[in-house]
């Protein structure tokens, strides 16, 4: 059991560290090859924020732990809103951007509804995976169209190396450590679940989901402390969209089959519910500002969900 715990801790630390290197290196190489910052932000950086979830889900699916992979995707979305955004709002209020209300949040809700429709029959097929990938491509096209005429709204590009060689080293080393750390984390999580008699689904929804949400938490809190809390909401909403259209297709394409019933009847409704709660909070926000009260409500909702998991496990 001690070895499994150490594997989980080491895997999580290496995952967060390597994801930052991978995104920075990939972004640097793309910029040097002539891609615009906007294109990098809409593709590599957006996908990079979900890199931990994607790699963990791939490793889990390849080892026959598809429920852990699906639980990771749903659990990460719940943690992003309840834990990450809740804590960020306690640190600093957030002034909502018009595009977040009109484009990003509706897109997040629509993707969540699409995922629910595909999971409703209790299984994920390869066709479901293809549909989700199609949704990803459609979203990228729409994001490009919406932001094509906007100047100076390209998002933050991660820091990268000072030379092409440095960027290439960041990219390769980051990718290799991502692959290895994801495999270590999945092994530790599965072994821990077996030792404690807890299902892999619950481990995926809690330990793995929170772990893979650490990059979002670190980035959001850092943005809030720097008086850029508005970046946090875009980070969370964008990450949640990407989790569903890039992470969820992995088990569908790699290991299609039946889904643990609790994921459909308990965890998906929890994810949809907290997403709707966030949208309502945005619509009811005075002067388009969400504050500590909203943060407390989101954290309480996340705590209630964790309590439900403990009771049922």
C-alpha cells in the first residue's frame, strides 16, 4: 500500500511538472514555425491544459481500466468548477468577460449535454468517440471564427525556451515524463483501489481527478493573486470543454464497452448540475462580478459531492 501511495504522489508531481514543460516547448516550436499566438492558444495550449487528463485516461484505457478513465474526465470537470473555481473566487472576485457569457459557457453546457446523450445508453462506442472528436473540431473552427477579428485577445502563451533546441528539449522531455508519470499514477491508483477495497471509478473521480486538476488550480490561484482572476474562469471553462471532447473519446476509441452505472446515474448528473449552477451564478451576478459567496457555494457543492461518494463507497 505504501508503494501505491508513493506512486500516486510521485506520478501527480511529475505529471504537473511535465505538462508545463510540454506545453511550453510545443508552443515555442509552433511559434518558431510561423503559427500565430492565437492559433497556438486555440490548439496546443488548449489541448495542453488537458494533457494530464488525456495521458492518464489513455494509460487507464490501455490497461483495461476504462471506468477510471471516464471517472477522471467527469471528476476533473466537477473538481475544476467546485474546487478550482471555488478556491479562486475566495482569493479574488472575478469580472466576467462578455465572451464567457455568450460563447464559452453555453458551449461548455452544450458539450456536457452531448456527452450525457452519448452515455445515456450505458456504454461508450467507437462511434461515440468519433462524434466527440467531431465536436472538438467543430469547436476549434467556431473559436477561430469568433476570435479571428479580435486583436489582443489571444490568451497567454506559456513561457518557452530561448532557442529552438531548448524548445525541442522541453517538448521531448515533457512528453516522455508525461507518458511515464501517467502510467505510474494509474498503476498506483489501481493498486490503492484494490488494497482499500474501493472501486477504480471512485479513485478516478477523487484522487486522480483532483491530481490532474492541479495545473488548473495552480494557474487560477496564481492569476487571482496577480489581479488577473478573469483568466481563471476562461481556464476552467475551456479545460472542462476540452476534457469532454478530448479525454472522454479515449476510452471510447481505445476500449469501447459498458460504463459503470454509477458514472451515468450519479457522477454525470453531478457534473451537469454543477455546470448549470455555475451558469446560473454567472447570469445572476451583479455587475457581471462573481465573488466569495459564489466561491463558497461552489466549494460547498463539491464537498457535498465528495460526501456522497464517501457514503456510497
